C-alpha cells in the first residue's frame, strides 16, 4: 500500500503530463516509443547549459572541469545502474541502435566469414536485425532466426541446433517492444556460453521497467537508450565486458579516442574513450545520470510492481471486451499491451484515441517480422510507465469503446 501511494503521485514530477490534448487531459500511453522526462532531468540539462557548459576532458578551466566531472559522474551512475564491474565497461553512445551497430562492426565483423552465422530472434526490433544483416552482407555470413510462438514467446525447441560453432554472436532483446514479452535471457546466455558464443542483449525496453545486473546475467554486451528511461534523446549506453572491449578496434576515429596522432601512427585511447570519438552529448549524459538518480529514488522494484498492476488491470479489462484481440500473451510481460479492434485499422484506432487525448502508438513498431508472423500490418499499442495511473486504464477502455461506437 505504501508502495502504491508513493508511486501514484509520481506523475506530478512530469510537467508535460499536466496538459489538455484535444480538450481532454493527456493520457500518455506511448512510453515504449519514448518516455516523458521528470522535472529534475529537464533542470539538470538546463543547469548544465546555464552554469557549466564547456567541452570536456581537455580543458584546464573551471567550466570544463565541472562539465567533465558531471559527464564522468554520469558514467559511474550508469555503471551502478546495471552493476557493471568497472566504469571502463560503460561506453556512451547515441542509443541502443548505435550501440548495436558498434558491436556489429567492431566486434563481430572482423570475426565473420562465409559459413558463419549471426543469431537473432523473430521478436527483435529492426535495430537488432538490420545492423546484423549489414554485417552479414559485408562478410558473406548468414543471419539465423530463433522462431516465436503464437503467444509471442521465443520458440526454443530448436535452440541447440542454432547455437552451433558457426554462430559468432547471439543478439537478443530483453523485452519485446511490440509485444512486451520478457525473454528468458539468463538461461539463453548460459546456453550460448556453453558453446562459446558471446551474447548481446538489447535492453532498450527492459531498463525503464526492471533492475538489470549485467554481472549476474553474465552477458557480454548490454545496450540501452536514455530516452526510454526518462532521460534525453541522443544518449544511451553500451556495456561490454572489459576483456572483450579491450580487444575490439575503435569504430569511429576522431577526437577523444586517441592518445597521440601522427601521420605515421595513431595510438588509441584507453577504454572507454577509445569508442567515444568526437564531442559527445554532454548534456544528455548528465540528464541520463539524473534520470538514474531519480529512478533509484522512486525505487526500481516499486516501478516494476506498479507497472505490473497497470498491465494486469488493462489486460483483464481488454480480455473481456468483445471484438478486441490482444496480440502477445506471453506469461512474462512488461509494460506493453498490443491489440487489434475487429473491423478497424490500427491507424484509425490511434487517430480516434488522439481525439480523446489518449496517446498510443499504431503501426509495426519497427518490428515487421513480428507483424509478418501474425499476418497483420500493424497493431495498436498501449505502453505504460510508472507515471501512469489506474485511471489511464479506464481512459484506454473508454477510447476503445468510442472506436467501436464510431465503427458500429
Ligand atoms: N530495441 C528496442 C527493443 C527498442 O524498442 C528500440 C526503440 N524503439 C530500439 C532498440 C532502438 O532504440 P533507439 O531508437 O533509441 O536507438
């Protein structure tokens, strides 16, 4: 009860939620696409620009030193957030997409040749498919796919045949953005490691909702985006095991990733700077650090418990609505409820919802193979964050009823 009380008031920390859309109070059910930002994150970004703005690492002056301290302080916060062993294992990137491309090009590409495979699943976001297709095209390797079941879970019946010596990496999502399925990644990581196959986890949809411990998972890489976890856009993190990152060549060249440069020889910087070419998103990084502080103050277990309540409540309501089909009914789900309303295209659903002030996402959610599996073009997707209220579930149901009324 105390958990519930603490958390139900948290929406007040998000100034954007306090507005009317089309004459209705905004109900924001699109956090899987991008979360809203609490006041403290907005202030941290503004304060940096107002008080400390300067480039980092090379400046001897006060502002540069303050900016550097804040930037590196955020790295330590990210380390703690995912429980990495050392800060050297945290590389700042633009987001999950950039992190996956970095690993594909720097770690996997040099090891791949014709006959090798890269293993993903049918549940992946395009960001965890296309970089691997590109690296396969570049090397002659083949992309292999762990299939899915009707409920939206991984079909692991053939996993032993897929995890063979030719597989050079298993790249798999922690939580599906289209369906909300939580994958059994710990077991999969152990299985892949038994065969000597490294594992990248796409945690973009997991970190806003649950505690992540990369040492406990024993994954080789874990990637995520700040903007889905209450931080600004354009900042995210790549966790990589130190022993692996040390062996990887830089991905991009430029400033900050070097120790010395001459035309004869360039000596690369140490971890993690070797992978941070160019002036980074300093303000975004500081915002990410503040988002982590904020999430830890709210309590990640409180967040998970409240969102679970919201998802269960919404699922129970939609399950009994005639003409409404939930897409993705995995036993373990987080935050996401995809659905179809019979006889209505999801885009029309989204437009009518918007007229009611309810923001949901409609489309393929950058997961077209999931849509192909169900032989549908799109779904309507409601996704929750801890700032949602139980009354938002009422608004979801009322909007569905409105759609059905209009299409009756
Ligand atoms: N993976 C998953 C599971 C996602 O949901 C997303 C964003 N929708 C991404 C990767 C890509 O994240 P970004 O666009 O922030 O790089």
